[in-house]
C-alpha cells in the first residue's frame, strides 16, 4: 500500500460519491436513506471550498479509498470555532488503518484553520468509530437515545469532541 493523503479535486468526486452512497445504503454511519448524484457532491464540494474547509482524500494506487472533511457545527457566529467532521473509507478498505491517517491530517487542518473544537456525531453502535475517536483523544460528551431511524430501527447518537488547542483565548473575529 502506497497511501497518500491529499486535498480532493473535482476528479475525485465520482469516487467520493460512491463511498458516500455505499455508506448510505449499507451502514448507519450516514442517516440519509437515499443515494446522492454527482451534482449533490459537486454542490457539497463547492460549499466546502467557499468556506475554505478541506476535503481530504486517501489515495492508494491512484484510487480514492477514503475521504474526510469538516464543516460548521452550527450556523451561528458563536460556534465559529467549532466544526463537525466526517470520515468515510471505501468498504473494501475498512479496518486497514486509513481512518486514523485521514483523521490525523484533518485534525491538523482544523488547527491551521483556527478551530478550537472538533465534534463527532457517531451512531452509538459503531464501536469501531468510537474507539478510533477515543484513540485520537476525543471524549464522549453526550448520548442521545433513539433520535434517528434507519433500516427499521431506532438509532442512538453519541457525541464526542476533541479540544484542538486547549487554553486558547477565543478571537473576536
């Protein structure tokens, strides 16, 4: 494996869409139930770029095998230093250590964007994701039982967060 983590480009969007749609159709990592088209991923890509937020891809042998990004946690000014992230790995590549590589790179990018907290909202049954976040220093800050549904069952939500720059004073901008 010759893994490379880099910024996504438009040419990566079909692979990103496919990874996203696989998670929609086959996992509880995403609580959407309908696959998206390329136009949806293009709009998402453009919105992230407009906000100067990264979309990182993991590439192995010229194939996108995972991606990660973050966006605003809430749309209010008071939350401007907090972001919520997403990380997804192609189904045939899960369990091979790609998630930590993507997350470590994404955390560094959040720090350079002057972010203070990174939030993870994880389906509570996804113990692999919870363990990954714990290994990266995230702490559980909340549990919300039965707030979602997919595949005919209720889903619980676990909130985790990582303080990116402890002791920092918030800027007024």
